[in-house]
């Protein structure tokens, strides 16, 4: 017997079951509660197995690869759904009323709907595994490339380049944040409880000031990972501007700053070093955070250092 799904996933469960019931398939779909339990169990088993072993050093790679596998599966199935919808559009355009046309139209419709339900199933396992990973390790999984669609289970994660293109062309509405962007850069060393409290305070202030905000960051470890965790918990859409070291080398963190500013943020939050007295003075200030603040001020964008009062 499966347990009831967390309240966080309740809307997704209703959507999944409604779509599954609409399919003309004699075979039942697994309950989404069971899919969520599967994702939780897979991640729990993996983390428990690796704990206190020599493979614990590779826990992040293995755990994120497990989540990424279901993310890739969802994307592959969605491409199948897109092809089915292309066939559906063609059949509707060329429909002449024959029995063959009618049969083909019904088959294409079934394939598209079945793929949509399968995408939701894969996303359910992915989201449950990712949530369990965060609870168990404090780390936040995000895809290296591509987007995670908005749902009741995850914040909307949008690859920054796609978001920028959408903002300029307005042709890709699904990827357009359509909100007031608050950008954040924080030092990797700013990962203490003191830092978390101050970052969360700053983000809560930002959301109070701009209730429809989306958070833009590079997804780096430390303070930015804490901000991502806040966004997921608060249901705030997340725009990622990853630093592309393969393409830009050492300048990648600063090119990522340029992408953040291309999103035309209403405010930039920065934390150049840890606020923990035992750590903050031991490390130099984080250059990319200082760089973003300087560029924002040069462009007339409001810049607020998290160490100061928001």
C-alpha cells in the first residue's frame, strides 16, 4: 500500500490522474503516489548505501546522475509527444473524412496523450528523488542544460539563454519568465547557517517588494545553492545563467553576470564573502559578486549587498 503524497505534490497528482483516466487504454497506470514513493525510495536507498563507504566521495555525482536519468527520460518522451502532435497537425490539415483518416487521427491523438502522461510519470519520479536528495544532503539538483518546467513540485528553472531569447522575441512564451527578475551572486564559501539566514532574509524582502519576482542566479555552490533552495521552497521561479567554462574559460563567471543583466533585473543582491566571522575574514571577497554589483550600478540597476540592510 502506498502512502499519501506530500501536499507539495497534490496538484501534480490530480493532473496526472485526470490525464491518465482520459486515455482509452485498458491497462491501468500506476498511481502517482506510487511513482513519488519510487523516487523517494531510489534516492534513499542510494544515499544509505553510499554513506560511510569509500564511494561517499562520489555521492553527489551518483545521486545527481540518478535524478538526471529521469529528467533525460522525460525529455525523450516529450520529444515523442511533440512528434505525435506534429503528425496530428498534419492529419487534421489533410483530413478528408475517410475511415482511414479518422482511424489515423485517433491513433495520433492517443499517442500524444499517452506520451504526455508518461512525461508526467517520469517527472514525478525525478521530482521526488530530487526532493529526497535535498533533504538528505542539503544539496540542490539542477539540470546542467535545458529547463525544468514549472510544476507544483519544483520551481520553474529556465536556462538563461532561452529566457533572454524569449524576452527579446516574445515568441517562446513558455520560456519567458514574464516577471520582475531579482538577480543574485554569492560567494561559494557563504554556506553557513549565518549566511543562510541572511540570504533568506534578503530574498524574503525581495519577494515582499516584488511579489511576482523570479530569482536569477548561476546555480553555483555555496550562497547561490542556498538561494536556489529558498526558491524551491517558496515556489519562486528560477532562471539559471550557468557559467560556461568550456566556451569562455576563466571569464565564464563574468560572462554569466552579463547574461544575468541581459534579463533586465529590477534588483541585484550580492554577497561577496561569508558573514560567519570564523570564515568570512579567511577568504578573499568573491570577485564575480563584486563584478555583478559594479556592472549593475553602471547600468543604473539597484544593487543591494546582502551584508547591508535591504
